C-alpha cells in the first residue's frame, strides 16, 4: 500500500533542511522499496504570501489526505506585524487541531560524539536517549473557566482550570505505553498527585492501563522530583509520560541537556497513528539562506516518521546509524562544530548522511 506524505518546508531555513531530509528519504525509498509518495504544500509565511492565509484550504486538504506530515519550520520577521490570526505560527496550531494531534513526542538524544556540548558533565549525558510524551490538547492550557476577573475588593485575579477527563488520560496513556513497547519497555508517569486531584486521577488511570501492557515496567514520579532527576541523572529515564503543562517545561529542560537544538526531532500523533514530524527548532531567520543550518533534526524527524507512523523500524534505524557515521567521520555543521572537526555546509551534511546509509 502506498504511503502518502505531505511535505511542508515552511519558512526561513525550512526549505534548506527539508531538501536534505528529502534527499535522504528518496535514497532510502528506492533502496528499500518503501512505497512512499510525496506531495509538497505551503504553510506559515510562505502560505500567507501565496494565499493570504498561514494554513490555506489547499494545505488543509493535503494534510487530511496524507498519512504523515513532514514539516520544516515557520515564522520570520517579515510576518511579525500581521494580526495574530494570520501569523505563520497560527498555521502550525491550525494543523495540530485539524488533525487532533494530542500526543507530542519529544526525544532528547545526545550522541556521545557531542557530549561536550551539554551543560552537564559528559559522563552524565553521553549516550542519553530518552523520550518525553506530552499530552498536547488538554489540561490547564485549554481548561475552562479561565480569565482575569475583578474581585469585590477591586483587585484583579487571574485564574485557569486544570482538567483531564478519564478518556483524555487513557488516550495519552495508551499512546505512551505503545511507544514504551517500541523502546526499552520502561515508562515513568510524571504527576503532582500529592497536591492536584486532576493528576491523582491521572496516576490512577495510568496504573489501570498497565494491565494491557504487562511487558512495560510503569513507575510514577512527582514533577518536582522529575525536574531534579532530569538534571541529576537523566539516563535513568527511557519514556516519560506527562500532562501538557509539565511536559512543556520538562521537554525543554531535557532538550537543553543535549546542548544543540539543531539535533532534535519531534512528533505529534493522533489516535490512528497519523503524525506530524518536525525539528524542535524554529525557522532560524538569522542563518536562513546561508547554507549552514544543521539538517540533522529534520532528518531524524524522518526516522521518527518511519518508526511511529509507518512501523518501518529497520529503515528508521538505518537513518539513525547514518547520522552516527557522519558524526564519527567528524562532519559538523557550525552549530555543533568544535576544534579539530570538519566544518560542513547543510548540503554536505546531507551528503555525508547519505554516504552513511550504505
Ligand atoms: P530558532 O529555533 O529558530 O533559533 C534559535 C537559535 O538557534 C538561532 O540562533 C538559530 O540560528 C539557531 N538554530 C535553530 N535551528 C538551527 C539549525 N537547524 N541549525 C543551526 N542553528 C539553528 O528560534 P527563534 O529564533 O526564537 O525563532 C525564529 C522564528 O522561528 C520565529 O519566527 C519563531 O516564531 C519561529 N519558531 C517556529 C517554530 C516551529 O516552526 N515549530 C518553533 C520555534 C520558533
């Protein structure tokens, strides 16, 4: 069966890094006969320039018909003065809600070759490979009621509501257990069940779901302890599942353990496994057009797509191995360059990874 992929390069460095990711994917597609089909579309500022909207109907139709979406990045100075509804970032939010992408996967991987880029001691982080599964469409970011109200004493009060229904917890729980099964079968659920009833229910449901995944070892941790453990001994974790708010904070902290945002992919999945795959970084307008952006985060996003939407683990592993080989050959784009290494351009890094596929 053919597998349809919508390719949305976006703005800034988006087209440069996507070109390299597509080069790698095309080689793999023909070498392994993966039967992948591609169609390009516009999103963000590029879509606004062409159609007057950051998420035009053409793109909506394209992503609905696709099995997976590969995205570069959106945004840039040129569009910053537009009204909020027309800004490039709105295109991304539109895509997430249109496809109901509730499960956000944020790996933090630190290749041993780059261990010195971390702010932590190399031995604590070298070889780090953990995955944070963040609930993306519920919790306090969306709960009602919310707002700023005027109290009787004339003082203003800001308020939000932390809510999770059983079905929302089950949905993200199933997603996380399945991901744990594809990795090392260790899942840590992070909550604040000692203080927040909302997460007391979260802990109860996660525990209940464990019966469907008896091969996965489930543990629980309070979020304050998890934040501490992430910077004390991050390699104790394999998969972490947590709420929208806690996941937002923990996944950024985990990303920074690795020292370079040019290396980190991400995925957002819906219930059927359809997903959007993108680097965690933005459109980097400061280096756009210079040919020096690191394409590895986007290339590793391709590997995640092959593994999580298409169940093509062998193809995913080949890409990950090829990235490793390019780093072993001392190839570095400027963001990860250190003395004694070979500085390469975006295109040269793509070529080095393709060489590593063989
Ligand atoms: P950014 O991630 O684009 O850049 C931060 C810094 O990291 C910059 O110095 C940049 O040069 C560097 N960098 C980022 N990716 C790199 C790569 N692949 N290789 C080498 N260096 C890289 O964040 P920002 O500067 O805060 O935002 C720039 C624009 O991107 C804004 O318009 C913002 O709204 C948008 N943005 C988009 C997304 C997305 O598309 N998902 C995410 C974050 C920010």
